[in-house]
C-alpha cells in the first residue's frame, strides 16, 4: 500500500498551477489586523434586528453570507426577506483585500482544505452573519403569492441579527418528518413556525419555477473524509427540503437583484447559462429511457422529463443529472447594460439573473453589492461598463480554474482511497467524452477517472462497468479499462 501523500500541499501546488494566489499578501493581512470590529451601520438603514432571522448552511460552514426571515401577510401572501452580508463595508474597492479577491475571484473548496477568497477573520467573523451578533446587511425582499408568483420586490440596506445558525442535514430531516427538530428549533415554537413558513414559501417558488421550465437537477460531489492524513472515504451530501429552501430563496433573491439594477438603469454582471450546444446528446439519452424531447432546445420539456425520471428512478437520478449538467456546459459572467437583450439562464429558465448572495465567497457578488449601494446612495455607478466587462471575464476565467483545482483535488483523494483496489471492477457512468479523453465516475465510491483502454464508442450518460488498472495519487490519476 503506497504511503499517504500530503493532499493539502498538493492542493496548494494545484492552486498556483491554475493561476491562483493561494496565500494572502502581507498588505491584506495588515488591513485585517488593523480592524477593531465590524463597520458601523450607515445612517438611514433599516433596523431589522428584532425579526427572527436564521441561517441554514453546511454544518462546517463559518463564512455565513445569508440569513432569512418570512412573514405571513393578511391576504395569504408570504413576504420573504433575505439578508446578505455587507462585505463591502469592510472590504472597500481598491483595498489590498479587494485587489487580492479581484485576482482570485472565488473561494476554492478542495475537501481537505479551503482557500478562502478573503482572510478568515473577515469571512468567518467580521463579515459573516454569525449567530448572536448585529451585522450590516443588504436585504432582498420579495412577496410570494399563493400560486408561487412574485407580486413585489425591493432591495435596501438594514441591520440584521442572526438568532439561530442551523444546518442542512438536521433542518432538512425535521422538515421532511424524518428526524427530530434541532435543539435550537425545538427550544423555540416561534422559530419552528418561522421555518415552516419559509419552507412553505420556498416550495411555492419551486413549483412556479418548474412550471416556467426550471431544471430540477441533483448532482453528486464527493467530499473526501480523511484521518491521520489518509483518505478513508468519499461522502456525498444529499439534497433535502432545507437545501431546497435556501436554493429557492437564493434564486429569487438573485433574480430580484438583477431586475432591481436593470429597473434603476444600472449595468451589471449577469450570470448566464447558454442554450446547450449538445442538446442532441440530451435528446439521445432521453430516447434510451423511452422519452422524446424536441429537436430544438426547450427548457420546459427538459424540466418535465427530469421531473418524471426523478420519480421513476430516484436512485439513478443523480447520474442523469450529472450527464445533463455536463452537456449543458458551464455558466459564464457577462456585462449586461440596461435595456439590452440578455441571454438569460437556461437551467433556471429566467431572463434576469445575477450573483449577489455570497459576497464572502464570490467576487461577482461583491461587485453587485457595490453597484446596488451606489444606486441607493444616489451616487455615480461604482464601475464603468469597460471595467465590469473585464471583471466578468476574470470571474469566468477563475471559476473555470477553480473547477479544475477542485476536480483535481477530488481525483487525488480518490486515487489515494483506491490505491489498494487495482484490479477490481466498478459500475460507472460516463461523465465526459472528447478530445481530452473519456471519463467516468464510479457509483461506489463516487470516484472519477479516465478510461485508458476500451473507451471507443462511449458517450456522456452511458452506464458501463470498468476495471481499475492504475492509480497515481500525486498526479490525481485514476485509470480504468473497459
């Protein structure tokens, strides 16, 4: 059995190889060291600290960007407010931390280590919406009608107070009736009522989005579990009602922000997912399952097909979702000027979409925050169009790079885990087929590798049985043969 390798050191090397600056410069660290607390809320912001705000995130998350609260209105509507960390208040444009964040543009999650976009004292403390502290926030508000449509929208500055930091697994199990209420929820009847109301609003939004053609996807991302420097397993976080709740609120918040900037004459950085270039392969996969999709890309038809398959074969639905995601291609960031037609987001079936809900983790969201704050202040735009276009390009480039880093780190972890299983056979699904090779992901454990022999005729979405023929943990190579 090969000796364990230092996955954290390899991740650092991979970051550098892909153009990241994984270490914070001294000037950025000095800025943080000089901070004595959170920024004081600006004059004129709303004081919403008395509301029952809460957050739901991964159990280990400490960079909390988002809190939520809902209110039942007399006419049956549900008013939802999503509070976003006001990161710009402590990371002003042009500062050393802003410049560093503008180069990397994103946090990178490697499983065994995270490379945050901002120093941890900022992202996990001073600019994080942590439980029990007052925080300056951007609040995105939308009113959900009983049919799931949105009646009204608003965006403004406020002070919020997170009363309960919760996590996806425990809240999701409780909402689905599969587990007890988390301790903080069990101790508060008001919080129980609040979360049920949020869940109700989120499910209404989800139903309406699917009617509009939004895709219901469930992909698998394996996270390595290590002990004493050795990978012992690859785990998968399943979706549940809590992850859906946050996803639905996030999508509506990002759409609201995009529409607000457009309505007030501000250019913005939009998140675009184009019409799939390999729609013909999606059609072919549907045919193998006895379904027919139109020859011309149609998000509504694809959404209906996916919803049907989720019910018919839930065990293999993540594999189907992965194939569709691969064939759709990645999203990109683009400049969009007010009044100009945009490409929209095919997967979400929305025309107006930006990123605004994770400013601790994504630079595009921090830029959106500055555009919004300039509008509220009645000041000139925070950025001109040429600068926004450059930032959009950089964000796209580095997001692509982050996917490569994260994928390589997962492969290195998988290669270490499988090093002693050469010669064994695995059920797998083809996740990529092109000039760079044919790739598969095994079902158990969920490890990705290249098919180096017998790959002829394989295409994305095919279910195959492959034999493990070699591993190289240091290079992240997992090689299979058909």
